[in-house]
C-alpha cells in the first residue's frame, strides 16, 4: 500500500521533459500531505515530530530522482548532510554559514569543482570533487598510499589581533568517496584568529601524488600532474559564543598558566591558554548533557589543532587549541568544558 502511494507521489512530483522542475515548497508540502494522509502510516512514519534533513532529502531523491533539487531544499549538499547529520533546525540556524561557490578549474585533463563550503569564525570546510582523465582509476590501494596533492593551500585572510599569536592556517583533507576517475574531497582549514568577513579566497591545488615507502626513502609518484587555482567570494555568520575566563589554571605542577577564553560554535571549540608551555599535558574534556564526553588530545589532524607561540621577553607564550566536531552540535548540548583543574559550566 505504501509502495503504491509512493509511486503515485513520484508521478505527481517528477517533472517530464516538457514541464518545469516543481517548486521546492510545493514538493515539501506534497510529501508531508501524502506521507501523513493515512493515520496508520502517520503513526509509523511520524514518531518524531520533525524529519531529519537527511531523511527528507532522501525521500525527495527517491521520489523525483533529482539529487541536486533535494539538497538545494536546505542549501546543503547531500554529502555534507550525510557527514554532519544536522537537524532541520540546525540547517536553518546555519543558513549564513553555508555557501555554494560554483568555482571550477581545469588543467592537464584534471577538473576540480567546489561544491560547497561550511564555515564558522575559525574554520572552513571546503567540499569539492575531482575529475581525472579517463585512463586514471582511483583505487583503495592508491588511497592507502597517501593519495594527496603535493600542494593544497587555501588562502584566506584572518583578523588582526593584539594578542601574541602567529597566524596559524592549518589544513587537512579526507577523501569521502571515489568512483572510477572521480573522487569527492572534504578539506578542513582552521585558523587561531577569526576569519575576515566578506573577502575573496583562493584554493590552490598542484599535482595529485601517491607515495611508496622503501627501506631507505619515501618515493613520491605523480599520478596526475596539474596546477589549478580556484577563487570565490566568501562570507559567513559568526554564531560562536565567547566565554572570557581569565582564571589561573593548574595543568602542570609549578607551571604558571591562565585559561584566558573559550569560544564555542556549532562546529568547533577553541581554547586559549597563556603562560608556560604545557602543550603535551593539556587535554581538555568536553562533557555533554547526555553524559557523553570527549577528550581532546595534543595532536594536529583533521579535527584537532594545537599551536603554541612563545614570547621571548618573558619565557612564556600563548597556546590555542581548536577542536572541530564530526557533527553539528547546539551549544546548549554542552554541559561543561574541563581544562586542568578548572571546570567551566556552559550556559
């Protein structure tokens, strides 16, 4: 019965070759009306008051076959929806943090298309696809050999600051999917200073390579030589919350350190500590109201950034720790953040 109703709904929604694509609001209205029409089906399919964005997008994809249309309903690419698992409310709240640059560039048979960006004040995710010449096939073996660009650099301006901080711009990338000569990559670029709003940014990519480890050396092999630059206009909404702490914190015995501030957004947490070098001993704990928690480890990878800048005049410095979530969080989901002997409640 449900399958018959879905087929009927598909016929109602699916555009023919001589019909325009149905309006997004009309699709959502029709989906809601048809799915909730029968009381028994409503009981089964509306246990939760609001569909998740990923589910609604999936329903529309299955009904219309229009992936681009489904993802554009929420202004999010379906891959980002799958990766971050946001709710509809979170998607609405982050409307000013998502951009569709429509930037593309090609060189030597390699084409790169920037699909979408997701940003907060300290970090930007860049989702892009790479199309390689047809004679190149991406395999798990290649990915296992550290398949990456010899250069992948995002040029983006940060705000000036009176604090003794170097401008840290760290980038890391993940290959999220691949098929034959095509792959989709998510780059995460973070900075310990806030990004300047309303600017022009540039992504530079050079030579796709893989690496072979021998007893004596690591050999670089160029899979696809190219030199591509893409640029686009960039802006974002700063939806972070700043907690000015400015309290002494004990992280290492006899070390003099001060927890200066904590910045939290739905995408990340940034912690600033002044004083002695306590990088290796600083492992903040984020506790959530559902009683789960995560501990930040002193490393630099896709999610985590540690940066310590020494001040020569007084043998101290500033440590900034950035942690990017693997999902979208409401700030109200966080109960506290523990740094050393300090537990900071998050209201």
